[in-house]
C-alpha cells in the first residue's frame, strides 16, 4: 500500500476558504458556505491516501500541479514526494493564476 502523504494548506488556499465562508455569510446563507467548506475539506482529505487522484491542471500541464473539480470549485494542489499542498480553492469558472 502506498505511503500516506501529509496534506498542508498554503496561505492562499486558507484565504480562499475564508473568502468562501465570508461570501456565503454576506449572502445570508452561512449554512450553505459551511456545507461547501466541509465538502471541500472532505475532498482534500482523500489526497493523503490518493494524491494522484486529481487531474493535471490543463492550463499548466505540469504533472505535480493537480486539481480536483468539486463544483462549483477547483481545488488546486501541488504534489511532491513528502506532501500534498493545497494552493488554491477557486470557483470553477475563474481563470487560474498561481501566486
């Protein structure tokens, strides 16, 4: 069985998650925002055991830069031998720009 990898979040991804929470709170549906955040985190948790389960980000074509599509979000992460680092959590329709 493959070795489990550590999952971490870049500051940019944490800001994205906080922004999602704030957006739904502003719309006066904080429960929707919290549900979506739980779903995103559930998707991220599986990466510890299945780090290559996301597809290669098509805009970059780099094997180590992958994403999970969980509508309406793109969960973008960087993969290396030791860990999975979530770098962005963006709305699917937004063009992707890396920090």
